[in-house]
């Protein structure tokens, strides 16, 4: 079994540099605005390859309306100044953001780190994805930060982090042309031997799990969250209905023919019985010899 063991957040929402180590069942608690949803959103950002087409921020609280939060907002730590979220401002003017998930295989103790890196600035309207990477080993917060004073640290850019990891003989792959490729390779790294995870089905199941909706009806749960929605092919459906109707007509015809044959068989049976009753026969036999058979004669009225 493979479990999530560590979450590393650098310049993500209000977290300047946070490492969360996990063991077993973990609960995230805190008041509104503390960053509970930000942690969940960080996890889905990595597991979606930072594809906004697959991300739905704060899904449990925004089940019917898509959240207004963006990756740029999270990188710059944008906070709302009013309850409606119409006024907001960033808590940092520049950010070099990392989100890293460390998974451990409980069978052999091996680890793999999945991560994404962004750069963002208050002067730019969009963030820039600097890297999507997979490292064969357990990364830590110290791999990302460098001391610049007694109490100050700075965030290393990805090329420096990658160089340092490879210098420690840690295998690093960051040559992903798209979020889809990154997700597919990540799932191969996390899949049990012989049971590869399907990226499309994983994304669907993961998004549904984040809604945190209670399951009242198992049938509805399987239909909505497990089974794939099959597109309706109207032409094939019409052909199937017509074929069913033709089979139904043919069955009725065969039933009628069978009933007619049953009636004919009854008539023939009665005719045979009548013939036997009006033509009785008697047999007389002599002494039995090897070459002789009983002789039968019919009783007929003598002719005049």
C-alpha cells in the first residue's frame, strides 16, 4: 500500500514554508480562514498536474458555484477584505511557490515525491508553471530553502533544487510536456504492481471525493461516482428497438403456427382412433412351428 506521508507548502496561501508530516488517519481542524481548504486545494493541484480544467478549488464549500480562487491568488496569498470576496489584496508581492507530496510504499519503505512549482507576481495577471516533477525519494522542506541569515531563508528556484537532488543521486524527472503526461506518469509511480490506475477515472473519483457529500443511496453512489457515463447513440438505439420489435412479431407468428399444428395433431389423433374402432380384426393361430405365423382374417360381410 502507498500512503501520503508529507505535504510541503512554500509560498502557498498564508503558508510561507510549511512541512506537514502525516501518519495514519489525519484530521485538519481550525477556524474559518485558517487554511484548511488551502491544504486540500494544494493536494489536488499536484494530483491534477496544475491543470485548471481539472481543479475545482474549495469544492466542499462551493458545491454548486465554482470558487473564485485562482492559482495566482494562492501563490500571492490573496485574502478577502470583505465577506463577499469583492475586495482582496495579496500578502506578498512576489512568490516562488512549491507544492510537494511525498508518498511512501509501506511494503518496502521506498518513497516518491510529486511536485509542482510556480512563479507569480502582483504585477502580472497570471502565474507561470515553472516545473512539474517526480523525484524518486522523500523530499523535505530543507531541499527547497536556503539560509540567508540567522532567521531568514530564501526559496531556491527549481533548476537549483534539481541540480542539488541529482548531486545526491536522486532520480528526478521534469520533462513533462503537459499536465496530462505528468498525471499519467505520477499514477504509474503510485500504482500497485499489476494494477495501473487509469488517469481519467482517477481524476473523476478524486474530484467526487473532495465534495465530501454524504452517501445516502449506494445505487446512486455507484451510478454517479463509479460507473462511466456512456454516450447515447441514437441510431444504434433505433436499430435495437426495431430489431426487438421484429423479434416480437416473429415470436407471435411462431406461437400462432404452433397452436395451429397442435390443432392438426389433435385431429389426426382422433382420426387414427376412429379408424381403429371401425376396423376390428381377429387373429387365429394354429400350432406354432418355426416356419409358421399366426393367421389373421378380417371379419367381412359375405357378398350376395
